[in-house]
């Protein structure tokens, strides 16, 4: 991914859950917080409520694909954690990709613009 590194530390995930703003949807919950860096950091989670390992990996693959295709339109300098929900496993990849392009990027941009660093 061009402007993105992976978010790996549990401390960073917990910080985003507590202090970040969130965007709920039917397929996922997106947590956003500015990071003060010249790049974005992305974390993807899929819990056991999603299903078995096959379903969790498919959910993460769909999210990664949607993010990769809409990364150019994202604001730079934010931390993003996307938490998958169970219905994401039952849709085609283009449904979530279109959601991310139309609504996800717009909502992330609104939140990134409104949050004070």
C-alpha cells in the first residue's frame, strides 16, 4: 500500500478504541484518529464471532482490497482500525469496495478534518 503502514501494537489498537472516533456500518466499524505522521497506519481485526478461520481471513481480505483501492482518496496522517462484522462474509467483494469508496472515505475525511490534533 502506498501511504500506509500496518498497525501492530496492541497498545495502539486499544488507544484507538478508547480515544478515536468511529463509523459504524452493517459490514464493519471503522475507528479513526490522527497520528501526526506523514503516512497512515491501518489495522484490521476479525474476531471469532465472524466465524471460522476461513471466514475471518476472507473478511480481512475484503477489507484490505477495499482499503487498497480507496487509499488514494484517504486523508494522510491518520490511524485507522477496521473491525469486521459477520455480514461481511456473505457479500461479494465489490459491495464492500463500493461502500468504502462512496461512504467510508467521505466519513473518514469528515472525522479527520474535525478532530483536533
